[in-house]
C-alpha cells in the first residue's frame, strides 16, 4: 500500500450538501467530488456503515465510515463524534488506524481512514480458535505500543476490545474506533483525572465501570488489554457478559492500587 498522509485541512468537517446519493445521470456525489469512489460494504451498525473506497489522492483503497445524522443518537452527533474526530486527527502511530479526512453534509458525516484489509482480531480468533505464542506475543506487544502512544499523548480509548483491533495486509494490529476516546487526559501534578462516562463493552470493562463509579481511564484501558490478551491465548473471554448481575459477582470490586 502506498504511504498515506493526512492533511490538517482534511481534519475539519467540510459542509457540502451536493448530490449525496449516486444516481446515474445526475450530479456527482460528495465523495466523488473529494476523489473517492465507493465500493463494497465491509461493516454496518444501527446508524453507520463502513465501505471500501478508492482514493485518487492516495492511490489506494481506504475505508469510509458513513454516519447517518437521522439515525445516530443526538449525544453521539453533538458530543462523541466531534470528539472522536478531534482526537484521531492528532494521532500518528503504526498501530493505530490513520485518520485521513472528515466530510460533513446535511444528512451524513463521512470519516475517511486507513483500510485494514485483513479484518479484525475477533475474526481471526473465531477462525483459528488457537493463537500460537509467536502471534499472540507479537500482537499484544503491538497493542501495548499503540495504547502507550495514546496515553503518552493524553488520549484514552475507553473501548478496547477484539472487535476494534483491526489487521492490515501484513497482519499488524491497528487500534480503531475512537468513538469513546478522550483527549487532554494526562495526569496533572501526579493526579490522574477521573472519568464518569461508563462506556465500552461489559466483557472488557474494568470493575469501576461495571459498578458505575468514577475511574482512571488509563487503568481501565489496561484492564481491557488484559481481557484481550486472555481472549488471544484462550480463544474466549474471561467473563460471561450475558448476565450482568453474575458479572458483577465474579469480577473484582476494583483495580488493585499499584497492580499496573
């Protein structure tokens, strides 16, 4: 893949309502105006779809996350999505999915990013069940490197899980989906700021998040990384998240001070 570079001018959303739906014989679409040709769908959710697109500028395939303003929750559009764009545009690391551009129209927000061709870590675990020690060690080290870079730059992810660890063409880990991330979270005078937004997935959540008490998000990220490592080695999650009350009983009451 040709080396991709993001541009600071691309980080700001670009209002453009012209031709959002490609219809033969009509004006070009917004993405076409920006040099992207949409291809197949590689993921979808309740209010967003991810498609492959060809980028003229980067001369390679990219991923485009298409968020519907009509279907997305109001707090996501007003709080989490702008924060996600603000956070990812300042990050550059080989184990993070690279942000390229954000485009806003009347009905949608398009987030253009690096394409991870080989799916997610979850896909590989489901396919192989057993992950050998060599791959497990390599992938976990890459995850550690990526998260450490984020923390060093004051960014906490808050939704680390196997689904959000994507694989590039060379099977390198790429941390993705910064929808719950926050910036400016570096400790001040030795005191780490606490979070009180209880986000992420139950199976990967730290004890404090499960009990809905303020928590140190850096430690919560590390807890989630431990769950990922367990899943890599054993092919399953350490805790059953289908029963919330049982999950509360079997998980520790809090992260032990100094454990990390």
